[in-house]
């Protein structure tokens, strides 16, 4: 084709190209690298916090309540990171709340009634046993799904009933308490935080990590010829993340211990959540297993034809979900200083809603770990705010159910518009 013909073709296509100009939100998304859906959720979170603070008379956005909000949402956030993998692979896990209760009761039973309470090796051994039990539960469910051919919905619905009943049977429904004093620190209780100095150290390390990895990623993209953000946009995003981290540390330090001026600092459950987020982000973005999960979710048939062992990967997904449910059980039992058979009841709804609200598509193939954490914060904020407003548990269940339906509807509409 001659150059004149090419020029003529470009001129004829110009009106069409002009119609494809990005709107302000899409343009901002391109510059910052943030998904438009994530931006919408961030805006929704800000609105929710402002409205709840106004309705609660200004007590929602106090350091004390935000500290409690962070501790209470840690367990849901931990499990939501695993639910991302499950849903991305086009499965579902309805048993996570029951697995949390089952593993939590097992850990409490070991600590109080089997092993000598107070021994230095008591709580580490029970944590290891709980993680192993969670992995076995995930393996059992994954084998049914992958090799038994039973839909994940049915397997995990059965698991919801089985493990809830098993949690009751461990102690015949009796509450098991108290737990090891060192173990209780993992729940973020009176002494379950790291103090002001250590919190600032963690915050500064996080800021340095954000700057380092942003610059490293930019250099790598430029080296291989991929498009990069404008320098000002890169700097602005680093500053925004840094401000968010520093602000979080300041809020955690603003909440002091009772009858003293000693800052509590970042609670231990939040540090556990951050560790899980880092590990799961690495797994999803930089490992073969993570790439296999997204390939399976995008097109299972093509993934199988390309040589991916779909069955083995499916089993591994449920094993990871089981382990993360066990980690959430550790945090929950440590916070309650007890094992109760009602732990984790209906937690699966919050976990699934957190993943979907955070951008994980029920159609499979799309989802992010940071998005799931944002969804968990939104869900916990709604629940926490309704408690402050004196809303009954029955009405809170209604609201959470409506939010779950709205999240799925939004997912359907969003995917339809993308197509």
C-alpha cells in the first residue's frame, strides 16, 4: 500500500478514533495504573466513612474505632486473599467460615485440654497443627472438585455443614478458654500491638519499598520497550501511597493504652494481614502457579490444551484457601482468647463479598489481592458502622446480603460494559 493510500485510510479512520477518546476517569486510570473499578471502590469507601462518621456523631473516624476496625477486619482480609484465587479459577468456597470455626476450636482444644498450658512450645505447636489441619481440609475439598468432578459449590456447601458440625463435636459445644498469654498477642488485644517506634520503623520500610519497587518496575518496562507512566504521575503515585502509609501509622499511634499516653501502634493482626498480602501478591504476579490460576480462569479449555495440569492446580488453590482459613482462625481465637463453635458463622458471605467488591470477577480470570483487601475494608466498615449506630444483628444481615447482591450486579454490568 502506498503512503498516500495509508494517509487516506488514517484520515478516514480519524472520526472513529476521535470517538474513542478516553474520559477523565479512564485517563486518570491510565496515568496512575489503577483500575477504574478500584478507583470507584476507593471513592465509595470515602463516602461510606464520611456518612457513617456523620450518622455516628463523629465517633466512627476516631483512632480508637479505626484501630478496632483494622483488628476486626484482619481475619476477613486474610481469607479474602485466598478467595481471589478460588473465584478467579471459576470456583467458589462456601466453607471458609466453618473451616475457621473448626480449626479455631481444634487449636483451642489442643492448647487447653491436650498440651500443658504455659509451656514455651505450646502455642507454636498448636499453630503448626492448625495450619496443617487447614491444609488437609483444603486438600480434601480440592480432591473432590478436581478429581471427583463434583462442583465446588456442592463440595464446599457440604463442607460448610460438615466442619460447622465438627467444630461443635470437638468439645460438645463447650467454649474453651483461656488460651496461652503469648498466643493472645496475635489477636491484637491489650498488648497485641508493636508500639510507636516499631510502627514508624515498619511505616518507613513500607514507604521505601513502595518507592524502590515503583522505580524498579518503571525501569524494567522502559528497558523492554513497554509504555511507562509520565514521570510526574509516577512520583505522584509514590507520594500518595507514602502519605497513606504514614497516615495509617499516625492513626494507629494516636490510640493509646488505657489510662496512659503510651501509643499502641500497629496491631499484630494487621501485620499478619500485611504479610499475607505480600506473599499472595507475589504468588499471583510472579509465580508459575499464579499464572496458571489466571489462565484457567480466563479459558479453562485453552489452559488444559497448553499443558497446564488443571486438576493439580485446582487442588493447590483449595489447599491455599484452607491454610489461609487456618491463619484467620489463629487471629480470631487469639483475639477472643477462646475457642467457640460459633466462630466464623456467615464469614463466608463477607469474604466472598470482599473479593467481588474488590474487583474479582465471578466469570473468572480477573482479580487482585489489593482489591480484595479494599473490599474487606468496605464490608467491615459497614458492619462496624452499623454496630455503632445500634443496628440489630438481623438488620445487619439484611444489609450485608443486599451489598453482596449489589456487588455481583455491579460485576455483571462492569463486565458487560468492558465487552
